[in-house]
């Protein structure tokens, strides 16, 4: 999930993109369906709200009851935004998400970064069973999840007919907690870790976050390089993982925060390396 402003911008840019792909006026229902195909699950009311904002800015224009068209000003805005997307780093996006975490360890409330999955309603029981297996093997970072279905709407996201939406807490939430505790962490690599007998052995694949525009872990997932279910059943497999660096002076503080999260039911597989020593076969920067 993005910040409210960033998320709004992305939705409105996608609406402009959809309008730019049509020569004729487009109505809100068609726009909603197109947004859904692209991962933006908005209600008709939410789509109309964004269209109203875009119209007030002169980026789209209404054409009677037929719908809206994009204006020349809207096309210019779309071109600028797409150019920014091409040079934008995934690292910048991730750190922006982490920085906007407001979850408090004291009262266990606040905003977290969430993974959002769209699943066919027929697979609801299967998904619940998988979530339980992941939780039992400490592969879910937090004890929280949410499922919405029907035409229910939650924070601008709605479940299309015949689908359910599954929210789980992303590990970037822990980064956000550390950042707001004053820990200057660096997200260095995304990779695959080989496990044997439920113990991490080494990184087998690595992609640096710096400069990349594609989320490293998604690369491994979409290429079907992970073996999470095999890990769950046998203890051996390849699990996607991130490597972060922190100043060695922050070691004790980070350990205390991780321990506190654990006491509150948070899990996930976390390894803290020793200063100036490799972790899972990967060297770290000086004094980290």
C-alpha cells in the first residue's frame, strides 16, 4: 500500500491512461472494470470521485451522459508521470511505504504496509488453510490479516463479484517500525535463501535494490523459483528474503524491537548477523 496521496496519484494516472487508450468517451463502469484488470479495485463511487477531481484540474472533460475524454492537458500530465515511473527506483517506493507506517508497539494500533491478493471466492477455504500453514511455520510477519468479499469496500479497495480480497501484513512494516525508532537501515538485496531442516543455509540468488525498477522478490516468485510448500512440509526449500544493513551501534536496539514484536505475536524468520561478518554467505559493509 502507498501513502494516501501517492496511492491517489497512481489511481488517477491509471484513469488517464485508460482514457488515453479510447477515442470515444468512456463511462465510470468501463473505467472501473479496466482498473480492476490492472490491480486497482475501486467502487463506482470511488471512480466517480477521482473523475471529478481530474475534471476540476482540467485533465478530463465530460461529454454529456456518454462519459469522459482525456484533454490535451491530461495527455501532458500522463506523459510526465510515465517518464517519472520509468526512472523511479523500487527502493525509493519501498522506503516511502516503510516511512509511512504508524503502527505503535505500545498500543498495537496504526497503519501498516499490506500485501493485497485477489482470489476467486471458491478458493477461500484453501487460502485460509495456506495462511494457517504459513503462520504455523512463522512465515507470516504479523498475526493480522483481513478478508473482504461481496461488494464490501475497505479503504478504497473493493472485492469484485465472485472474488475475495486478502490483506496480509508486509515485512516493510517492520522496516517502518525500525525507521521510526531511529534506526537508519539500508535495504540492500532481495534474494532466495536455501533452507535445510528449517534452518537457513545460504543465499542462492541476489538482486540489488539500488537502481532496479522491478521488485526483486517478485522476479523470483513469477519465475517460479521458490519452493515454499516444500519448505513447509519438509523443512528444505528456497524462500524469498531481503537483506538489510544497520549500523553496528544499533544492534542491541534492533534486537530489543524484534524481541518485543515476537512477544506481541509477530513472527517471520529473522536473522541478525554479527558486525563486519558475512551473513548467509553475503559480506556486509564496514561497521554494519
